[in-house]
C-alpha cells in the first residue's frame, strides 16, 4: 500500500515539534522532524517529504537560507515549503515568499489553519492523497471511491496499477524514472527490482486500452515513463 504523505517539521523547540507532529499524524499524515537547518537539508534530500513546515529562526542555518537552498536544488525545488515565523511585517512575508516559500504563516497561529495550509499544498502536489478526483484527457480517477474511467467505461485495475496511474495523473507530462516510481508507489522501505516497474506498466497499459483507445503512457528512452 502506498504510504501517506510525509511532512517534515523543522523547529528548534522540542515541544513545538512534538505538538506539530501529533496534529499532523492525527490527520492521517506522517511526520518527521529536524531541530536545525542543516539537519533539515539532509532529511529533505534523504526522505523527500511532500511538504516542509519550516521555522524561520533556526540554529546553524536560518529557515530563509534553508528555503533558498531547497529551491535551488533540482531534487527538492518542487517540495512545497511553508514558513512559520513570529515575523509578521509585510516586508518579512515578502522576503520569505521571494526566497521561494510556497506559503507563510505567522505565530501565534491556529492549528486548524496550519493543517488546512498543509492540505492545500498537498492538494497541489499529491491530490489523490486527499481523495481528489483527477481528469486527464478521457481518463478520470476517483481516489476516494478507488475507481477509474476511460471515456464512459470503468476500468479494472489492480492496486499497484491504480497507484501508478494516480502518480502519472497527478503530474501529466512529467517523466518518472523507475527509481522514482519505486519510491512513490512501493515505498522507500520496500525492496523491489526496478524491472518490476516495467511489468506493472505493461499491465496498466493493457487495462487502459481494454475498452479501446490509444496507449496513453509513453516510454522515454533512457529516462522512464510519462502520461501524455
């Protein structure tokens, strides 16, 4: 089963990290924490969280510098960053957003509002994780009902094929390498041979073409697979 979205909480106060982790996990998400900017960069590279909750005032590297480095790196630039700060002046918000932050929330804040901000950013990068309905061309995927349609015909997909299609439909046109698909669909903690991806891509293609229509999944030689 595909893992729930992962949120990286970066804050130097242990009580704050514990409180945020508790509330994030209460929403059915996963949480990992870092206590300083350097640790945050390491975890972002190693774990590739879906959202990063980043305090501005941190030891070693400030949240602003962490954000700048994250957005400068190809591997992490697409991860949404929400800066959390006691700095509430307009110029501080502008500086944070200009550095590349996707959102900015000031202390003190409502936990409910913060969770809503996290979900809003997840809706952008992993919409199926929160039950969204996706439509790409003549394909429609209902994540909550776990149903897929092509034109008016409902398709029968296995659980792995469903997760693969969800991944493709969240980012149509993006080329996914086998390793990226393994991490996203099977999870980092599970060892699966990369050739297994090819087998399941073949099954997905067969299911998508069962009621007619062209093959919507293209193979990009030496790079991986993409939808459209």
